[in-house]
C-alpha cells in the first residue's frame, strides 16, 4: 500500500517530467528574436523595476494629494514585499536547476540553500512580483485590473519559452503573488474596520473597496 509520502514523491516526479518535456519542446525558441525581445521586456517583473514603479505611484499620489493613487502605490509596495519574502524563503530551501542551464549541464531538484543563480529556478520571482503588483492595482482601481493582469500574465508566460523557468515555477510564482495580495488586503481591511469602529463605526461593515465605490470623499482622493 502506497504511503502519502510515496504518493507525494510520485506526483512531484510526474510534475518534473512534464516540466522537462515542455522545456525540451520549446527551449529552441529561446534564440528566436521575438522571444528574446519579449524576455527583455519581461524584466519589468524583476524586483528593482517593480519597486521603482510602486514607489513612483506612491510618491505621485502624495505629491498630488490624491488619496487613491497614494493608497494604490502603498498597496503595491506592501504586496510586492510580502510576495518577495515568501518567494525568497522557498528559493532558499530548494535547489532547482534553471532550464537553460539544465539543457547543457543536466537537471536536479532537491532541498538545499544554494545562492547560485543556476540553482534558483523555483519558484519564479518575476511571476510572483508581477502578479502581486497587478492584483494590488486591480484591488484599488478595478478598471485597470484587466490590463495589469494581462501584463503580469505576459511576464509569467514568457519565462518558459525563454528557458528561465519551468511551467511549475511559473504556476507557483503566480500563486504566491495572488496569495500575498489577499493577505495584505485582509490586514488592510482589518485595520480599516478597527479604526472606524473606534470612531463610532458604521451601521454595516465597509471595506476600503466598498468605500471607494460609495462616492465618499476618500474615493475622490
């Protein structure tokens, strides 16, 4: 009778086989000029550009005295920071050969704490950061949700044909970004509701998002 551990190992092995099969099938595309160009554009999902973008939104909101813009920038920074922290913890505990390196030197995935770039494939940091920031934008400004998520998806998907990450790296990275935004939002809503309950409260609980939609002075910056 199979134990849970054996079943888990079998599932992991199946995921790895699928990842390697996809990589071998599309890896030649990494030399295509269009893939190279898209890959360079996807660097907006790296940590420094996302931090700079989020900080710019925050500073602009503060300078213009526009509450919605400032809140969006702050939420972007907080969500990105949490997603990055979660991603870093996982990366420091798993050594996985990046696809472009595995094609030449061979593949391995195991517990470890290597800081070598070639062994930090899991999970995709670009994806985690891009999804986290996109979800933060969508939370505060729903009209920008679709384009922000489309951009994040583009950053995530291109990591596979450019042989920087496996499919499972991207999926887990996206899950981290999504979860980070939900956690940050839960904290924001908790703080918001606690503050207003001390001031007398509302007849019904209201979240920052519902306040923005209600036409209160907050929604006008």
